[in-house]
C-alpha cells in the first residue's frame, strides 16, 4: 500500500505549558496554530 496517498488523521491529546502572559499565549495557540481551547485548570496557590 502506498502511504503517500492516504490521509493521516493527527491529534494532540493534552498539553501543559508555562507561559509569561496567559492571554497572549492563548491567542497565539488558537489564532496562529489553530488549536481548540476546551478548558482551563486553575492550580491553587499556597
């Protein structure tokens, strides 16, 4: 079978990033990279 002609579905399950500016990073990932934002997980501070 010639794999060059068959489409491949790709996905990314979970990603954790540490960023300086959350809103700027979110805009970049959604606007430029085409990611879908599903939810935020807020970590409690001590």
